C-alpha cells in the first residue's frame, strides 16, 4: 500500500521537473524588478549627493561674500591692544598685522542676499530637487566667518513602503580673511 503512494509522488515530481514552462519568464521578471529597484536607489543617492555639492557651493559663495566686508573702524584704529601685544610677545608677532577684520552686520546681510538669490534662481546653479533652505548658524569673529546651512531635498523616487519623500542635507563652511605678506605695488606683489 505504501508503494503506490510513493510511486505516485515520484511520478508527480518527474512530471513537475519535465514541465518547466514559464520558469524563465518568472526569473526575468524578478531580475527586472531587482534592477529597476537598484536604479531607483542609485538615482536617489545621486540626487542627494548633487544637492549636497550644490548647497556646499552656495554656502561657500555666501561666506566669501561675508568676509569681503571690511570693518574700517577696527582695521584703521586700535589694531594693537594690550591683549594683542601679549599675544605677539608669545611668539606670534605676524598674526595681528595679517588679519583683516570683517564687518559682521554687513556680512550677515550679504549672506542672506546671496542665499536668497541662489534659492530663487532658475539657472543651473541650483539643483531643482532643493525645495527650501535655512541658515542654521552664522558666526562672525573678527576675521573668521563660519556659516552652516540646511536644505530639504525632494527624492525623485520616494520609498514605496516608507514615508521617506524627502531628506535634508547640511553644509558647514568656515572662511578666514587675511592678507598676504610682501610688498604690494599697484596691485602686483613683489617678493
């Protein structure tokens, strides 16, 4: 009695093994879905990386605009105080004369103008997936400007089983304003 049952199972497995119609199409569909998913993930990663690079460039441009504002009162008056004299006696005699002070208030206005212009432009200077930005930190100390920004990036292919439609990227740039040593004559540096 066990023999016919065993032989029927073996015959059923042989028929299943010999009849493989459609198995290749299932494999091709599975590989196509895997390749399409990988392409979507790589595209999302590339868009976020491009948005990060674009935000870094805009933040750097804004920080460079900020350090171009000369604080004339600090530059021409009171360069040497008791604190700077002590600092120079400690072996840093060239430090004070190479520093160029920044007008921090004018720098803040230039940072806002630069980033607002960048955000409202339709040129190739901005990735179209960046939806909004914010300045998270502006720090200006004498000749150093530190600027941090954050922006939201809309993903071209949102994750299907998650609520991840957008992500954020951050940028942090620090610039220093100092003059080169040497003799400058009519805009040319003589060594």
